[in-house]
C-alpha cells in the first residue's frame, strides 16, 4: 500500500500528544521564569546594599529613607551604571530608621537599615522570600522589608 500524508486519526493523536506535553512544560517554564525574576530582585537588593555601604564608607552616615520606585539622590552615584529602582512590576524603597535608645538586643546600634520590595505578583514575592537569605524585618503578601546588615 502506497499512501502519502497522515490520516485524520493520526493527526488528532499527534496533536493530542503535543498538547499534553505543552501542558506539562508550561507550569515548569512559569516556575523557572518566576525564580529567575526573584533572583534578579535579590541581586538588585545586593547592589543596593553595596551602594549603601560604599556611601557610608565615604560619608560616615547612611542615606535617608526614600520614596517607592525612586533612588535616593545620595545613592545614585554609588549604584551601577543604568541601575533602576524598580524591575517590571516590582518597586524598591530604601529605609533608614533612627533608634535613639538602640536595639533592645544591642543598645549601641542606633540605626536600622532596610530595603523594601513591593509587587502585585504574590507568587514572585513568595519566590523572593524563599530565595533571600538575610533577615526580614516585616512584610505582607505583597510587600516585605529586608534588613541590611
């Protein structure tokens, strides 16, 4: 028997198998992409931390708190060229708290530093929380403040 092409049944079976494979691969791709975005956010936190410590080394004080999505003017020169204070739907905010009496566990520490992250993507926020290895000051499902040490 000499035939060319595929029968309708063979075509439907092939398309069904491709659909099943695509349904298996798509969630794995989404999770991988979310972890990559979380790694970017944690990398940005690291860059901001280094910039703040560089600023402190030069001026013997830390920058004042900033606005959401806006880099403090004093940190701009310390950040890498082209660094933005937001990433996709994630905004950052620099936090500096003065503690006149110091921390309860360490009265000599009179300044507490933090970087706040805010996003509407709850899955991304959960991935950032899972990837970050430092201290967390406080947070909610869509916003979290990480302590700078």
